[in-house]
C-alpha cells in the first residue's frame, strides 16, 4: 500500500479502531522512521510509542508479537505522553551522570512494557536492588517513592529492578545486561580515566576534562541507544509487595522517642527502639 512518495508499509495485518482515539495492533513496517511517519499522519508524533512498537519483546522470534487490545494501546499512548523527561530526573537528582541515564532508561522501558502512566498513588510498585543514582530516575519517572511505601529497597548490590502494576495485574523485572560503555578505543580510554579520577585521585586537570567529555558522550549513548542493547527483561509471576500501612507509635522506654510499633524490640521486658536495643550500655 502506497500512502505517499516517501512512506511505504504493509498494513494487511493491522487493525484500526476509530472513535475518540485511534489504536493500532500488530503493525508490519520496515523501519522505525516509517512508524514515526505513519503516526504523524494521524497527528501523533509519539516517539515513545513507535519505540514501543519496534521493541523486540513485540516482534516474532525470541519474543511474542504484540497482542494489544484497543484499550491497551490507548492506555500506552496516554502513558508515554505523561512520563517525566530526563531533564526533570536530573533536576531532582542534582546532576547528570551515566547512572541516572541508565536508571531513566530502565524506568521508561518498564513503563512502556507495562503500558502504564505515572501513578497518582500506589498503583505501581518498584523493587530496586541497589541504591545507586539510577534509583532517583526511577522515582521521578514511575512515581514510586520511599515516602509512599511503593519503592522497596533490597540491598543486593545488583542491577535489577522489578515493577508491579497493581491495576493491570502485570509485573516485569528489568536488569542491566552490563553497565553501558562507549565502544572501541573511547571506551578503553574512559575506563583508564575513570580509575584515575574516581579510584586513584591521580588525574590531571586535562584528564578530568577529557573524562568529563567522554562521560557526556556516554550519557548521550545511553539515552539515544536501543534499550535492548543495555537491558534485558522478563515477566515476574510473584505478587507485588503489600500496600503501605499506617502503624501506631510506641514510646521507647530508654530514649523516650516515638517508634513505629512494628520496629519495637522487647529487651528485658522493655519496649525499645532498634538503636537502644543494640546499644551496649
């Protein structure tokens, strides 16, 4: 089917629904550019959605082709339009770094695959297995925070992140294949400079500036590259963590401070907070 001189695609396996919005299922195209061009015809220049459609989890081969209902595609389109930008994550975090960039890709990839928007409350739960810069991006993008109780930290020191959508009954675990690096000589040079800057504290000012430029290049590489180059993911069958609950407070009988009931320890018949219970005095 020829739609115009610069855009050719086979939509013989596509289905369209019209109404308040249009939705797309199993579009067969040749390139991501064609997908974007197709969407622009309908007034939807949505980079996140065309990225979603070209993702390998939705293609034949090692993963299933997409089987989306009209409602699922509509929700996905809305979700991608509402995701915070990388700049917003950087403002929250305080600086731009490769860790923040890979966290941003983890979070946006998970949101794409789950087909969810940034929640208002605890509809989404994130379980993070490290306390690196990446977690700040995950908080900004997903709306999962420690204060709401829907960000759970497990101190495994691993590059793994699980996301549970309570509303949709879906969950996915996203992990690093390996931490991204620049290809070829630039990657080797960056690793040399990284040791001097971060571990040995022996870098000259010129080397620090060179390292900064390579670092910026790596950040752009992470943000612009294909997620499948950096990340792997799989469905999760476990139930999500229980919703956060408000607990009564009890006064520690040693320091006199208020303590959440579930954190009180009984020592010698006294109700003690954790620090007092572990104090040698």
